[in-house]
C-alpha cells in the first residue's frame, strides 16, 4: 500500500459495536507494539489489556468520574487547549463544527459515547515505568 493511501484511509472510531475482540487479535496487537523501536533496545513499556469484568469496572469508574465532573489526571504535563496556538485552536473549533453539522441533534450521543469509553470491547494500556528514562517525575525540569 502506498503511504498516501495509509494516510488517506486513517480515521478515528468513536463508537464500537458490541462484537467482542478475539483474544488472539489482542495478542497480535500487543506483539506488534512490542516490536516498536526503542533507545538501545530498552523497551521499557508494558502493555495491559482490559476486557470482560475488568473493563466493565473501568467503564463504571470512568462514568462515575464523568458524572462527578472530574477532570483527567495525566502523569505528564498537559497544556490546556486555550494555551495552544491560534491555528490549533481554529482546527479544534473546525472539528467541533463538523461534528455538530454531521451529528446534528445526535451530538449528545457523540458526547455520551466518550463517557462510556466509546463502547470499546477491549482497552490496551501502554505504560512506561517511572525512572525508565530521563523523565523521572512530572516535577522534574527534564519532563517539562
């Protein structure tokens, strides 16, 4: 496949079906992720895949946080969208307008899909342990 085809076919799924994902498919995805290059082959990451009752518990906790109005708690410094460049903010506003045009009154359904983690049948977490790189903590100057 040509690179331009890869780019043009890329899309983001925002709501999944109830069809389960085969365990072997999840393992294939994890194996592929483990082949990603890393500095001096350190491969410090770990992959955790949540399905079944574990995923149901994660979704319930996520929904409770959404309902309570809790914000995220990133381990990495995150710049608020209002601090992004004017061009980036215009892009975000354009996407919001497109979503509104496309979904119309169903826009609430789009927002609801986020609160239920897009009905995902599996979630993969890619983690990097603290201390595995120069960025040892979120308060370190190297991490900002």
